C-alpha cells in the first residue's frame, strides 16, 4: 500500500452551518458530532490505510492555518490553499499532477473533509478494494444505499439486480439531484445509490481523462513545475484561477468509458449537510429534543439546541433549530435547515462582513 495517497477536499464554507460556520472557522473544522472536528475524524478514519505523510489537503486561505493547527501530523507543506475556488475537477487535477511528479505509480483516493462514517473498519475495506480496482486503470466511484428518497444528493445508476457488496460494477449513468417523485422511483428500483463524492484512480489515469474531456484545464495544470520546484507556488497562483470552474462529475465521470462503481454495504454514511443532519445523528430525549444538560424544556418536541455555556428554556415549541454564538443567534424551522445558507447570502448583500 506504499503507493496509496489521499486527497482531502476542504475548501467549502459550510454556509448551512451558520452562525457557527464562518469563513475562518468553517464546517470542516467544527466538532459538530463528537470530540474531534470533521476533518480530524476524516484523517483518523484514513490513518490505518493512508498514513498522514501521504495525505494532501486542499482548502482556502481563510482555513489553511486552522487546518494546519488541527492536523499537526500532516506535513504543513501538503496543506494547500487554492488561489481561487474552481470546483473539484481542477482541484483533483492539481493533486494528481503533484502526486505524479513524486510517484509515477501513485494511486489516489479523494475524500470530502466533512462527512461522518459510523463503520470505519468496513469503510477501509471498501477503500482498499477501490484502490485495487483503480490500480487496473479504472475510475472508481462509491455508491451509498439510499435510506430515504433524498432530493439533495446526486445518484449513481448501477445495473439491474445490483446488491451491496465489494464487487466493482459498470456505472450506467449519473443522475443529478431529483425531484421527490423521481427520488421515490430511484429508491423503489433498487439500482440507484447515493453518490458519496469519494473517488479512486491512478494519478496518471485521471490526468489522461482530464486531457480527453477537459483539455484546457489539463494543459494549464500540465505546465506547472514539479511539486518540489521553488517556482511551484508562484506558478500555481497565476495558473489555477485560469482553470475552468467545473466538478469532476460533469467534467470526466459522466463522459469517461472506464468508470466503475462499488455499491457499498451499510457504512452509516452521512454528509452532515445541515443542522438537521446533526440533529438526526445525536441522542434525543424522550420528546425528541437534542439539547445539553442545562436546557429546560416544557411541552416542547423535536428541537435542536446548540448554545454552549448558556441555559436555554423551551416552552411550547416544536421542530426548531436554535444555535447561539457570541455575536449571532439562529432560530429556524428544522424543515428549512437547508435554507440557512440563504441567511448568509442576505448578510453578504448587506455587507455585514463581521458575521461571515
């Protein structure tokens, strides 16, 4: 496994986790579930398979210092701030260019920094199988068995009769976020799985795919000097912003012919996409409230409260999200948790930078 490398994507802002998630302290560096931050838990989960010295992290300038503090085991030089946000295709291409320059046989896993996986040992076995398939030149994606008709995820279509397991199968199609009726059909069919956003391939294989399907960005990245060159950082700052702003799914996976997928067994995956997802992950009291020990509740049900160091009293309220910080308080309907990002957009329009 000496040629196993990991890329952790950590550039997002986590706007649906406002007011705790801010530009300089975003979702991936928060400990919203457990005692470790989401990115620390990601590194912990990978460590038996990919040691920290073979991990790269791509983030932004706002978060780089905080991530370096949280991950002292990862070489600081391997925690890179992207000069501009350009989505996952350029980010993955950049990491592949770096890995190819230091190891011609590099096998590369791509992992989001902000997901929760409850069954880490099974997850690592699946990762190992995916790396083995990638060694043969395939582009490997992971599908998660859908637990409900989710409209906020993309889907991977597998052949009819697919059962969860360790077998890599041809991917029939990728489907974007569906409406509810379509999501219900996907769930009933048994052959559509959630796209987990985790990928495995040889560094040279993904670079070749980018040359075929995203030639302009591939040419820009190929012109970068080797990773250890003193000119690398300066060249990257001028080159990366010129890359196309596009996801790896659109750029490559929906077009390439050598894509296979593993329909995963249940690894208790959650993308922790909103405060409501955190509510679903944490223990609830007899009335379905997620609160700390200081809270006082009367005739209240289904509420989520995050207000460290403060006593919150709930009276006759249901299905609320309450998140309190030093300079902001969020009170929202749990059913509208995905729309918290709209509050951030309003604050941006009002130029209230101190709250971003």
